C-alpha cells in the first residue's frame, strides 16, 4: 500500500527519503516519487516500478535538498504510471498522499476553472486545492488545516512549498502517520519502520492532527485547532527484520522464524486466566457467552479456525470479513466479546468495522495484533499481542500462526475446566513446528511436480478446512495460480464437475474423527482421474495408494491447523520460486491495506 516519508534537516535528505522508501517496499506498490526543495526551487523525480528505478533517476539528476517528501504508490485512481505517481505539484506546492479522497470528482470540477490536471489521481486535487487557497496573509500550516476540512475520506498527507524551504506540513485522518524526532532534524512517515535508520523516537499522530515541522521544532494541532502534545515513544526494534540473512526471500525467512515466533508468543500465556492474558477484569471470563470475530485476508482465516476452538468449549462464535460486516445490519447476541484480528492493526476495513461495533452493545473489544501502537489497539479495550516480529513478506506466514496461537491460548483461558490438552499442545507447538519445517526438501520436490499447473483445488474437512482456504489464498497470492478451496464433503455439490486428470487437488489428511470420510472424498476425486497431492499425517493408518503423497510428522490434533499451515506455506513458497514470481511483493497486493 502507499507509503509516505518526509524529512527536514540541515543536510541533503534525498538518501534518507530513498532509504525510507526502500524500507516501505514490503508494503506493496507500483510506482515511486520524490520532491525536494533546494534554494527555493522544487525538484521532482518519479518512476513507475521499483524504488531502485527512482534512485537511478535521483542519482542521474543529482537531486538534492534539505527538505523533501517521498512516496510509494499503490494505484487506486488511475493506472500505475509515472504521471500518476506522487508527489503531485501545483505551482510551488508538492503533495504526497495515502488513502482515498472520496469527493475528489466534485473538488476536481470546482478546481477545473484555473487548473489543468495532469493525472487521473484523487491526490492531484489536494495539491491544487491547497494552491488555490494559499495567500500571502496566511501560513502554509493554516492553509493546510483549512484545506483538509474540504476533503472527505481517509488520508495522510505531507505538503511542502518552495517559498517556505524551512517547514514541512502534514496531516492525518484515518490512515497512519508518525513523526520521527531527530537531533536538529525531523521526519515523518506512514510507518516508523521507514525511519529506524535515522531515529528511534516517534510521535504517533491521531486523526485530524495537523503538524508543522522545522529542523528544530514540532507543532501539533488537534481537530479543534488547539496546540497539543502527543506522547513520545521509543521503538527499539532491531534492524534484523530488514535483513534476509541467508534466506532467498523474506517470506522464506519468516516461515523459518515460526518456531521462535510461536515460542515468544506463548511466553507467559500458558495456563493463565483471562485476566492475565488480556489484562481485563477478572469477572469478564464468566460473562462471555459468544464472540464475534472481524478481520480481513489471512487474519480472517485465523478467525475461521478459532470458531472450531471456541465452539468446542461451548462459546458461540461468528466470524466475518470486516468489509462485509461494516455495511450490513447485524444482530449482536447478548454477552458477546468483539474480537478484531489484524497483523498490521491498520487495515482500514477492520478499523471501521471495529468503530461500528463500538456503537453496539458488545461486552468489550479485544484486538489481536502484531503492532502494539496501531489504530486497532488504540480503539480496543484490550490487546493481546502476537510476538511474531516484523513480517515483511506481503503474504502472511508467521503472523498467521502466531494469531492462531493467541486464539488457542484465549480459548484455553476461557475454558471452564482449564483444558490440559490445549496447554500441552501449546507447550509443544514450537517443537512440532521445527519438525514441520524439516519437511522443507520433501515439500519442495512435490511443489516442482505441481508447478506447471494453472489451477488447483484445496480440500480438507473440519478445522482444517479454513487451513485449505489459507493454503489456496497463499498459492494464488504468490504464484498467481488460480486456486479455490472446498470442504471435501462439499465436492459432490459442484466442484467435482471440475475434476479430471488436469485438475490438481491438494488435500490434507490427519488423524481425527473425519479421517475415514476425508479418505472417501479422495476416492471420489481419484475415481474421476483427479491429480491428487496429499499431505497425510504419518499416524493415519489407512493406506491411500493413489496420488502424490507426502507424509507429515505426527502432531497433536488441536494444534494441527497451525502445523499443517506451515507445510502449505512451504508448498506455495516453492511453487512461486519455481514460477519465478516476486514472492515478497506479489503484483497488485499490499501488506497493509489502508484504503477501502
Ligand atoms: C492484506 C495482506 C494480507 C493480510 C490482510 C489483512 O491483504 O496482503 O496478507 O492478511 O491484508 O491484514 P491485517 O494486517 O489486517 O492482518
């Protein structure tokens, strides 16, 4: 998704801006741009494609300045093209923007008398709007404060004016923006990770905050125009996450980091009660009769797995994608806990669904996230952090398995009779995840056989069905192979019509109450010549005798969704490598989706 970096210093800020953009690359983007002010003149370079292409242009044109803004764009309005890349300019003003301006057409037609538009973006109207409102008797800061009142939608913006080489103005509403504090220099970014090479002191801005930075001062005005102080936070994240080490891709590194991530997520969470786990009132536990889970993408799949766990201990569970929940009438059953699951904590649909839910009579709002200072955390009563460490690959891996781990620990804490089986399975989870990773080579061999396929069905039953959904999502995200998932028992109601020798079916068979039924479903596929790729747990006694089969290590049934998902992550990863796709930054996708 789009990324913003800005800097004001007494040195050339171009390298800081480019390094910031590179650190935001993992979020997904299709073009990039930079504008700096040097001796009262505005200089801009933009480029379609990777930041490396922009960097080459910056070097070639020797673009330098002590005040600048930069951006990675993920197209919403207008194709990925240099002319649509930010910064957008109007006279002496340059603007970068994350989010969507919903009323841009209306503003555009008002501004079309006097301004000509060079791009198809919604952002360009912001540049012209600010320019049209600028006058000598008012500061840029005051103009921007006024201009943003005309903007509908969600946005973070940063603005510079070549007439004012000593100040950087920015504002946010609905999408993230932080100030990075330096010594005699200041910065802004949509994600503090972009600025870690230059500072570890950050101020997280709130909605409607408008700021003015100089080299030595920071002014923040809140929604009502009052000067306000926001707390400073130190971020001691190591730079490790930005280094692939010996791995070929971040995704591969993150898959292999799972034993560590799982064990860090479990620290202090085994056999604890709800109050300890969530930091809530001790009475909450006895009040919860149901949970409502909202999330998007992979996090939604974590919710779907959790439904099986919650309902196994008698707690009703409803799971919904946030973008649907927020636009429909829904009933809130009594004594229901609302849970938002989000790796980034910044997914717009999930935040908006949470805001809507806060108007309803839920018992309270719990966030499960990997980002301690995110919007979802701030909007919720309680947060359980997944200690996955930074996840850079767009396709979620360790964030997903740590979400599942937290959800199972939550179910354990809610379980009336403190469920020994859950605690034991959680304790041994890092160990079993190591065993699953040891399957890497075998899985790689199978993925080679599969990689020429153009389509695939993922099938499983019971609690592994959402893992089949996640397996199909992972495969399509990073290999661009069309993949769908079905509960195996549902095949006969339609998808079986697709099955012939050209239809690969990826199946998961583990030891549980549905093993026989699952194998019977595989027989149905085999009888129609379907090309089966079977992940089968070693202890399953029944011989299958057809298809390509991989024997997975034995695992506790309750944590099997977490462990099987690791095998499917490896499968998709190796298929994508065979196909030579951009594994860490797949086309058209973004890590953190801060627009609708
Ligand atoms: C994007 C990412 C997915 C992620 C989803 C939800 O689509 O590409 O990997 O699952 O957003 O993100 P969240 O940060 O809310 O978990």
